[in-house]
C-alpha cells in the first residue's frame, strides 16, 4: 500500500505538465466550492440564530451534516469495498502468495476507501467550519470537530465492508452490484425530485417548519447525534460530557471492527472463490444470441442483422465489448445514477411542466424551445453515461491489449468498433429520452384541452420536432463519443488493478471540458434555429438556419473525423 501511494505521488510530480495543470485547475475549483459552502453555512447558521433567538437550535446543521456524511460513507464503503476486495486484477497473485489473507484484505480495503473518504471528510469539514465561525466557537470546537471526523468513517466502513464479505459469500458479486446500482439510482432520483420541487416546497413549508422537521429527525440512538453532542458540548466548555459522547462513538466503532476482523480471513476467501466460480459459469452460460454462445464463438465476427454492413473484425470487437462491459460492476452505478436524472426530468415535465405566460394555454410557439431543451437534456444524460465507454475503450483491455494489437485487424476496423460500442447505446438512450420527454410535454399540454385525451394528444404531439430533436442528439453524440475515444486512446491506463482505476481524474476533467465545449457549441448552433422557428416576427430566420446547420455540421464533422484520426494514430503507442 505504501508503494502504491509512492508511485502515485511520483507520477504526479514527474508526469506531464498538462496533467499537473489539470490537477491545479481542479484544486482551484474545489477551493472555490469549499469557500462557497463555508459562506453558505455561515449565513444559514446566523439566520437560524436570528429567527429562533436560540443559538443551540443551529446545532441541527451539525447533526444534518454529520448524518448525511455517515450515510454517504456507508454507501461508498459498500460499493468501493465490493470493487477493491473482489474485482482487483492482482488478487489471483496476492491470495496465492505466502501472505496473510487478513493483510491482503485490509490493504485492499484501506487503499480503495482512503481517497473517497478524504473527499467525504473535506466535504463535511468545510460547512462545519462556517458554522463554527458563525457561532463564535474557539479552538476547542475545531479540535473536537477533527476528532469527530476521524471517528465518523470507522463505523460505516466496518459495517459496509463486513456486509459485503458476508453477502458475497452467499450471493454473486454481479447481483450485489446490480442491487447497489438500483439503490444509487433511487437515491439520485429522490434527491433530484426534492431539488426539482424546491420552489413548491418553499411555498408550502417555511424555514421554521423545515427546522422543526429536521429536529424531529434527530434520534438519540444515532451515532451522528452522539458526534454532534460531543462536538457542541466541548465547544461550549463541557469537556467531560463531550468526551464521553465521542468515547461512545469510538467504542462502538471498535466493537464494529470485530466482525470485520473475523470475516477478513476464511469468509473473505470463500466469497472470492464463489465469485470466481460464478464468473466462470457466466462465461460458459448459453446466451440468447448465437454469437454469445461459447460453443459458437466463431459467430462472434459474423455480420448479421443491423451489423451486416460492417466488416467481420469490426463486428467481433463490437459484440465482444457489448458482452464484456456489463461484467464491470462499476458500469452499473455509472449507468443507473445519471439515468435517474433523466427519469427526474420526465417526471418533472409531467408534474410541473414548463409554461410561459398563462398556464391555462398550451402555447404552440414555445414547443420548439421545449423540444430543444429535451434534446439538450437527453444529450447530457446520455453523455454522462456513455462517455465512460469511450474514455475506457482501450483501458478496459488492460494488460490483454496485446491480443488486439497482434490480431489481424486493421486500425480503422478497430477504431470503428470501439466507436460504435459507445455510439449505438448513445443513440438508443438519447432517442428514448427525447421521446419520453416529448410525450410528457404533449401529455401536459393535452390536459389543457377540452377534448378526449387521444384527440388532444394528436394535436400536441409534434413528430417533426421529435425527429429534429433526435437529429440534434445524434450529431452531438457522434462528436462527443469521438472526442472521448481520442482522449482515452491518448491517455490510457493499462495497468489498473480495480475497475475504478481505469479512468483517472485528469482524463475525466479534460474530457468534460472538451466534449462539454463541443456539445455547447454544436447544440446551440443546431438548436437555436429550431427554437425560434415559430417566432414569425423575427427577421433573418433563413440565414439563422443556414448558419446554424452549417456550423453544427462542420464542427461535428471536424470532431468526428479528427477524433477517429487521432485515435488511429495512438494505437501503436498504447501499451508501450
């Protein structure tokens, strides 16, 4: 573990200058967000103190922050422990080496969870500093807060990792990953619905009512409440009571480490062996499609159906990746969490549709604007999900890339196969979201008509708008996938041990800037002419159409051709 941290630090110091610059920009952005969170917490604490005339009522901010961090820590511990303890590529060698299994267990656990929990603790620490400044607390508060933050992750880490070890012993890691992904999707959807309904909640619930609700959620049996009492008692001078509460949390954390110690040996070994056997059975399982069956592996590269116009090597790469990608459990949360955002927008359009002016009228002239908004939402959600496939298209091969490199396959066929692996799902997902968003908008408008639903829906649903929105999604998606594929080929990580390491933070940030800028320019160029197409009094609309379509098509052509050309040029350097 020490060697891994040293390698990471040396890689940062001796890496390329552009990589250090990206890390610097990320650090500056995080510092700005931290300052914003601190100021928000400071203002909220002062506001609560003013409206309640009781400074201790503001302790609910400390409790809510620590409670959220406790839940987040448990979720991260469960998901990351699943990948670190069972999906690392070097576990075969480590578990076969003359090393204690417990040492391997805890080394993998700490190495996997430490980076995520550093982020969680920083996110927790910053707003609580603002709270302390608003309350006028001294050094005692910050010392107690530091101790509380060190104790906070012990209990969720112990429970999360022990739960993973016990569950994987009876249930395959694939099923556990699917359940975790579903839970992440539900949590994301819940948060999105709450944030999306903030205006309606503000009209129905006052801040005083919200404080009362949060107070009722404070449970005397919650570790977050014990940490809150420990920090606030010490801050107000009651050291004995505060240390007693912090000691209670420390004792509970040590007690929770006992089952973690017992499952770190034979239970861990049994679960890992079960996962390996389940993975082997999954590989040998007879699939529905002929080319997915092991005994008919030669059909993998046989073009058929929609792929009949592709070359056999391209079809083989496409089908191989589509079969292998679902086995990566990190892809499940990667897909389901952003997908929940898309579902939220559909529900938002049904429950709280966007209106301009009078809400009693279905305005025909704003439908193109809403259709282009739907195209933008669909493109963004699809990009959040599918860009990972482009960025890790070559990193996913790992140390086995030499098999592809030595195979009799042309560069253009390999690049085209990797491109289609991400682009085809992008079209399906983006087109599906556009259709759902437009149907939700049409249903919302149809409710305003004094006519049967089918008749009203026929008047409000606009197929030409839907077709153009899908056209925008298809063009934006083509450039986005090509850009991420080029970045992934230029900066691959072929020496990853766990799936989380395939995508490094600098590559992720660089890709977000590049494809985000491309998507903004192309989406605006293609969407603006359609958005204002029904404003009859607006002059120069034909020129706007010509300029928008020309700019969008040219930028997309440059992005796609340039991205695929750069990808083909980097193939020889991958794995060297």
